[in-house]
């Protein structure tokens, strides 16, 4: 697995690309949806921001704190989780989750909201990275991911970078819909 600073650098590069892509779009582009089952580009951005701020980063922090949200360090990943982390990336396939109020992100109110959200994620990633560099991950416990199994603090951190890189496929597909 890559070290923390390599992961952070890769993540920051991904965010730079997301911001550059965002700068080329207007709010109508961000809100346009092909149909009710698809997300807009803006919803995809909201998903990335919210999953990092409200799931991935808090779970990394729970692992480091060894608090009541953790499972024992001996808990394991699922086979899918093992495959994912061995590859260091999500497979280049489309993941489709049925639309639902619990999972479908709300559309953004503005481009500024998205830029600010991405900046918040970068700042929090930097804070967690500095902690990960000082604390041996072997001392942390794990938090279970619904599909990947028990992940430690560094794995939750790495997952954010993998998740952001994976969604470039969706961004490219959604941008093609804008050309229609």
C-alpha cells in the first residue's frame, strides 16, 4: 500500500482536476440530469464531498481514537475489500445504486458550494494524514465498511483517494451527456 504522503498527493491532484473541470461548467451543466435514475454532475460532486466528510474521514478518525465505533483489529476485509486494496483502485466498472432519499445526494446550490466542500475535504485529509504519519496504524482498531469489511485508519484514508479517482469515469460519462 502506498504511504500516506503519496496518497495525499494523489488525492490533491484529483481534487485539482475536479476543480478545473468545475471551472469549465456552469450551474445548468451541474444540475442537468439524463433521467430520474441518473445523478447530475453536481450531485456526483456532492456525493464525493459528503462521503469523505461524513463517512470515510470520520471512520479513519474513529479507528485512530479506538472509540466505541470500532471493531477489533483482527476483524477482516471481505473478499471484495481484499481485491480492491490489492489492486489499489476500484475496478473500472459502473456501480449503480437505485435512487433513494437516503443515498441520492441533493443537487448543489452553487459552484462555490462545491469548491468550498472540496477545500474542506483537502484540509481534513491533510490533518488526518499528519496524524497517520505519527501514529502507527497497528495501534488503531477498525471500522466496518458495508461492502469492503473491516478497514483500519489508513485504509479508510486510502479509500477516499480511490473513490475520487473512480468517479472520474462517471464525470467523463456525464460530460458526454452535456454534448447531446
